[in-house]
């Protein structure tokens, strides 16, 4: 069974829900950091690696990516704020930023 | 803003007084938005010793006060980062509550000389800005993420870890209610215009104003009960609900063609307006992802635009008809 486990490790497919979150289970070292930081409980503990269970709930905050020591999680983090995006679109800016006196 | 960390220890207390309450009220109402700052540095709460916990927060008064008031009766160090007066979550997103700032604060406050241990407790919502690994490499301190909410800190400190519930971002009635006053300030010019309009054309000006205020205050309260998933859709439903009493008032018991045109135009103009107000709440919810909001903008902005333009044409048509005498 062990060999299958190892083979498995290499062939674990990356998991990608509808947003920009991508999980590479093969790289996970089961440190539990993502379980600590995710405010939407996207990951759940597993025997040898965590499992991504609520990918669709991800708000793309980037906390898990920033704190994963194994680069097992990728997410295009950004501001989920319509006002900021609309302002950026109107001003022809690509990058969406919170305004000086918005976002408190 | 230059970051001037106090190199001396700064004493503080857990109990908040009148002054803090006044500051919080102002912050909640959106006054002096950048002015609610605490001096960055290392604070002593009670009388901490070299083994006492170190809790990290932002130098926004509401963040700092939420932290210290949760720790009544405890001795601890509070490390306040210079986030330029911005709360933990937003500052983490912008990177001002980040690895570099934390390393800078640790150094500037001589933290390593003041405590024996090497543990820091950070709010969970600061994690988008902080890399625990980089902090460890840069300072030797281990980052532990505490609960999302300061109010859960006593339990966390007592049991030494977070429950699943403490780790989850919630959006309770209280969290939602505080959004309305600040949002209202964002639309103050529009509201003043509507007030002027109310003087000139009483019914419509008043209606627009009541609907806008209704949207701003009722939307966050009713959020979980409105149908649909997209905030814009929920807002449009609320808009339709709010226009209906006015429409009934106008058309009951009988209505001529002009009134019918006016009522249809009201729906076409006000439903997308409340939908738009609702869409702008996305930034304040702890759920919206950038992908989701983008999708929502692309789906609903065109619908709202088409509705408003048809509503505007219909109103113009109706007005011309009345003036021209052919309606
Ligand atoms: S980006 Fe944020 S919400 Fe999404 S999985 Fe990572 S920590 Fe959770
Ligand atoms: S933070 Fe990365 S390595 Fe650690 S458990 Fe999560 S995915 Fe695995």
C-alpha cells in the first residue's frame, strides 16, 4: 500500500474550484497553518495532508498562501470590493486598490 | 506618516471610558476617518512579567480598544503596529499590517529583551499580510494566530487554542448594522440633492430619499433574509419591495395612463439604484471574493444600466407628454 501512497503523492491532481484558489495536495506537509488562518474553513484536517472541502467559500484573502510553508496553495488574492473595482475601471487602472478614506 | 514607535513601554488599561466611547461613535459615523489612531509601540496591560503573552494589533482605536477591553483582569503586552490608523483586516489586505511592519515593531520596541519566550499572538484576520515563516526567520518569534474576534480571546487564552467557531468570519446583525452610518456618509451629496429635489418635486424627491435611506439601513439588516446569492440581486428585490407601497399609493384605487407610466418608471429607476447600493456593500462583507464580485459586476451592472436608461426615457416621455398635452 505504501508504494501506492507514494505514487499517489506525485499524481494527486491539483484541485481548483470556481475561483482562483488552487490546491496542490502533493506538496502539502500537513503543518496545519491553512487550517489556522482561513476564515471560511476551506480546508479540513486529513491524515497526511489537509483536504480542500469548501473551495467555493474562499474569499481570496490570500492568508493561506501567505502562510503555507510548502507553496501548496495558490490564490490570486485581491480586494473583493465592488466600489474599488468600479473606481479602478472608471479611472482605467488595472490594479484595484482601496481608497485612502474607504475601507475602515 | 513616519512610524515613530515608542521605545519605552506605554501603560494602558482594559476598561474603556467616556473618551473612548466618544471616539468610537465618531469612527462609526465616519468622522475624521484617518484620525482614530493610537501611538504605535509596546503597551503594558496590568503588570506583565517576562513570561506574559504578547498580543499584536493595529493602531486603529477600535482595533486597539477591542483588544484591551477583551482582556479585563489579565496581564499582557500589547504590541501595536503602525498601520496608519487602519483596522487589522484592511491593513493586512493592504500590507501595512504585514511581515515587514511586524519585524520593524519587534525591533523598535526591544521586544526580545523584554520577554523570555518567543511567541506572538496575532489576530487571525491579519494573516493575509503576515507570513509566519518570514517572521520566524526575521526575528525568532513564532506567530500564533488567535481568534477572529477579540471577544473570544479570554477563552482562547484559557484553553490555549481556537475552537472551529472562533476561526470563522461571521457577519452578525451587529456587524452589519454598523455599516449603514458610514455608507450614508458616502452618499451624503446624493442625499442632499434628493432633499433639494424633495422641495421642488415633493413626492419623487422624498421617495428617492426614503428609498436610499431604506436601502442603506434595511439592506444590511435584511441581508440574510433577502432571496438570491448576489448582493445586487438581493438589493434589487429590496428595491422592488420598497417602491411598491409608493406605487400602490399612486395607483389606488384608480390610475390614469400618466400615473401608470410614472409608476413603471419608478420601478425601472429605483430598483437598480438600490441594487447598486447593495453591490457596494461587497467591500464590507467578509464573504466577497474578487472573482465573485467581478462576476457580479459583469452580470448585474448591464441589467441595472438597461433598467435605468429605460426608466429615464420613460420619465422623459411621460413628462413631455404631460407638458405637450398629448398624454
Ligand atoms: S484565500 Fe483566504 S478564504 Fe481562501 S482558502 Fe485561503 S485563507 Fe481561506
Ligand atoms: S499550510 Fe500548506 S503545508 Fe500546511 S497544511 Fe496547509 S496546505 Fe499543507
